[in-house]
C-alpha cells in the first residue's frame, strides 16, 4: 500500500508540476475598439498573383465610407513580373480606415485598358494588423491564403466579402499585440461598364465587427499549486490509511476464521 501510494503521489505531483510550468491561454469577448492608438487605421498586407495580366495594367484602388477614393495606390507596394512578363505578382502594405469600405485589384488605374483582361488569380496572403502566430491560438488570421481562381472565367469579377474581427493577444509580460481575424464569403460574376465593356476586378469588401476577441497568457498561481500538492499528499495518505485499516481488519478476521476451523 505504501509503495502504491508513493507512486500515485509522484504521478499526480508530476502532472500538477507540468500544469504549473505550462502557460494557458484564456479568451474573452467584449465590445470595444482595442487599438485606440492606431489613429483609426488598420494595416493590411496583400500578396496576390495574376499569372495572365501584365504588371503595368495591375493597380490597387481603395474606397471607404469616409470619402476616401484612391485609384492606383502605389505606396509600399511592389509588382513582380511572372511568366516572362505575361503575369504579375502584386505585394502591397497599406492602411484602411476603421469604417466599411473596399479595396480592389483591377486595371482601373492603367492608362490604356486591355481588350481582354484576365483576372484569374491566386491569393497568397491577406492579413490585417500585427502578425500573430501563437501555437495555442487557432484563428482565421489569413483565411484567404491559398485561394485559387485560376480555373475561373478570365473575364469574371470576384467579390470577397470580409467580416473583420479585432483580436488582442496579451502575453505574460502584459505586452499586447493587435491583429484581426476575418470570415469570408465570395461570389463570381461578369460586370459590364456603362459603355458595354467588361472590366473585371478583384474586390475585397470589408466591414468591422464591434466584438473584440482577447487572448491572455497566464500561468497557474503558486498558491494554487501548493494547495493542490497538499491536497494530493493529504488525500492520498488518508485513503491509504483507510485501505490499510480495511486490509488489516480483513486479515485479522480471516486469521480468526482459520483458527476456528483448526479447533
């Protein structure tokens, strides 16, 4: 009984010690704008390949409900030719206002519109806010990663409708990082201009959720760990004492029965 108790105590002690050393992540929901120091802006990282559209035709336009209307945004953006110059990889880092709006990749900013623009594409990355890669946090921070529309109608426009959810991650040192998760729905259609021409585009229409998700890293308090260890040791020895008493009583009764039979 003593050996079994010691082994049992050791097992529970190691289990509690592992839980005490490891950090746990607790999440909560509340209504707020967590990153008030951002000036009402959200940083966006976009990386998309259009294998059948020349780089000089590719442009980024940004619109929102605060009246922003920017055609051909070029700050912090880069165009990399693909397929011997027949295609283009667009990488952009820009900011949007915290109001409903859209940004879209199109040929609208080109000096001359192509006859048959091809908007088939692959999205490598679309993320908002700080980069957040934590092992125990599984979220949709880059939900459109790997979206492949190469087999779509080349003349079709693509609408990606995003619902952005503010996300805060607070580590053990109380340092906070602000990122954004998002859900996405999409549709594909052929759009005609007022002149009857087909001018396809890749639209990212977004709206912000008032709900903020907060993840907090924390470790089990020392007093709780000590309390658990005391409870393990005390409880185990109490149960062991009861078992030992039962075994002793049973053995004594068995001896008496044997002695009675011998007489």
